[in-house]
C-alpha cells in the first residue's frame, strides 16, 4: 500500500532512466498522431481528400487504438509490463512504416488503423508503469516530464517533419518517426528492468472477468468519463489546424513550422512548472484555471480573420499553455483512482475510451467544418470553437468528481 505524505521524494538513477525512455517513447507516439494535422493541408490536396475524408483518416487511428486498448485491457495486468511495451511498440513502428509507404487515401486509412491498433495501448502501459514505479507525490513531476514530449514534438518533431515533407515528400515524415522508434525500442530492451510486481496481486483468473470487474466499478467509471471528455476537444480542434492557418489566416506552408516551433517552445517552459505545481497545490484548481484559459483562447482562435504571423504565434502559445495546464493535473488525478491490481486494465480502458471519444470528435469536426474547394477557406470553424467550449466546461465538473474520489481514497489510506 502506498504512503501518501506531502513530501516529494527524489528520483533514483533507474527512475530517471525510465522517465527518459517513457518521455522519448511518448514523443514518437504523440508525433505520429500530431504530424498528420500539420500535414493535413498537404495530404488533402495530394491524396484528393475532403474534410470528411480527412476526419476519418484522423479518427481511424483513434478508433482502432480504442478497440485494441479495450481488447488488451483484460490482459494488461497479466504480463510483465516491459514485455507488453516491447510488443506494442514494435507493432507501432511497423504501422508507421506502412503510413510512409501509402500512395492513396485508402492505403493511408488502412495504415492508420494498423498503427492505432498498436499505438493505442502504449500510453496506457506507460501510465501503468509510472503508477507502479513512482509514488503519488512524484507522479506530477513525472507526468510533467513525459508530457514535455508534446512540446518537444512541436519544437523539433513537427517542424522537422514539415521540413522533410516540403523537401522530400510527406512520406519522409513517417520514415523519420519509425527510424527514431527503432532506437528507442533498443533502449527499452537494454535499459528497462522487468515490471511484474502487480502479477502477485491478481485474483481474477480470466482476462475477460478482470476486464468486466474493472469496467463495472462505479468509481472507475467516473474516471473513464472524465478522460474521455478531456480528449474530445483536442481531437476536434487539432486535425484542421494547418488547413485553417493556410486557407483562412493565409499562413504559408513554409511559415507553418515557425508556428509549431514557438507554440511547442512555450509549452516546453510551462510543463515542468505545471508538473511541480500539481504536486504542491490543488490539482483540480490548476485544471480549472487551465480550462478557463483554454475556453477563452479557443473562442478567440476559431473566430480569427487573417492576421500577422507573430499574432498567430502568440495566440497559439497561450492556447496550448492552457490546454497543457489541464492535461497534467487531470492525468495525475486519474492515475490515483485504480488499485494496483487493476492499474493496467484501468489505464487501458481509460486510454481506449479517450481514443474512441476523440475519434468521434474528429469525425464530427469533419462534418461541422466544410471546404468548398481545395484552396477555399474552412467554413463553420467558429461553430467548432463553441462546441469545444461547452465540452470543456463539462469536463471541469467530471474532474471535480474525480478529485473528490481521490481525496476520499487518501483519507482512507491515512486511517
């Protein structure tokens, strides 16, 4: 049973290595998903896709990731977490290579499904590893470092990916991710120790019984709902970001890397700060504050007319600072809900529902937003902003419920 004191224990050298590996791992997984958004304008024009087609291309990864996560949930606590991570990450790398080899919309759609089948489980296994190896008062800092993968993917990954796409074709962006993935896989194999203490606590013999017991837990269901809602807004906003900037704000393809670079740079600075704050102050208050910033900036962003590049950069920086200020405290609170024996299953189900809900969001966004021709401005982007604002408000209530559950659990442990 974990101790819950107000102290923040120092990391051991092995823990530091684990944090580095998981951060780099998340970098490739996040980049693989995120790079399709800045490549969106290129892909829609090159592969002759409509906004609805592109919405399906984005959601194909999410839906397959969600389904595979649910199927794997019952088995997630039955194996060494290191072996699970190696298996699914290998499949993710293979799927990414298939994305690079795609020559049509249909091929890309199928490749995204394959990548999602494996990539969708990686996040939940990583979270289970974090929860197993780090006490609750370390996890905020750990999640802060791991979530920095988001910022790093914007500062380095997306600009480099766009540079490769502009010079060697969009296929090269996925090849870059796959190549880096191979190096990280080698690090997992050679540096990570077996993670199997949870195997001693298993009571359910059948993986499907274990899955059902986790799904039917009333307290767990609140956590599932909060994380699912949390992902919808991001999935609705991100896919059409580059198309909006190019066709509505008149930012050129060559200027896009600058937007993502400076946005990621701002997030890189705020991530460690948010991680430390989430270990010291109320995680819910931090989440609520980030939500307010997000709503205001989303409404401004989705109603923009053509403005200078520097103004877009500033707006994006503040917007993503708000978004990231929500992710760390919400994710950290969510890791405190399950018991150790259920963590793998809980994280898998949570990740699956997050992906499925996000996929639904991307599909709806594809139907809300319209584009008459390949180079015409996107229509109804402002409506998209209003919908996301309402969803964000709903998430604040759900995270408040999660926060109440975590408080009750901590009181019980102290007694």
